[in-house]
């Protein structure tokens, strides 16, 4: 099923790589390179799914997740936190912030895509 996906990633290389992978699956991808722009894009597009990095300038992914999940208009949109962090505590804080999934970038691509489906 084709989804509107908002991808928030501050690394241009990873942003393009993930965007290309998801586009090949037929999804409509919107992008932002920081959380503040990501919030703006979320209000403009009301995506079916938000995928966000955690470590970003200004507002990190945990804070972004809390902001979105506390907003009546956006709180029902699933959020996947995609990150290099892979400690149990990172996963705990991601889920505590309201993320629906926590996926490490080092996991195989099929695992990541299973979370997107």
C-alpha cells in the first residue's frame, strides 16, 4: 500500500539513501533535514508515517516525538525512530517519548522495511 512518509534526517547521504529505498517501493516521500522543518512538513502533508533520526541539531528525535504525540492533529501518526544508537536505554527513551518503533540503522534493510509496512 502506498504511503505518504515524512523522513527527517540531518545526514544528506542517509536521507537520500532512505528516500530512494522507500520511493522504489512506491511511497510518496517528504523530507526534512531537521526537526523544526519536519514539524512544518508534518502540518503541511499529514503523512501516514514519520521516520526520524534521533541525533539532530536543535531538537532531537525524542523531543520531536513528544511534541508530535502531544498534538491533537498529529498524535495518531505512527513514528519510527531510526538511529545509530542501539543501547537498551535508547530504545526505552524512544518508546517513552511515544515512538511506535525504534530501529537501529545497523539492522538489515529488511528489518527496517518490515517496520515501514
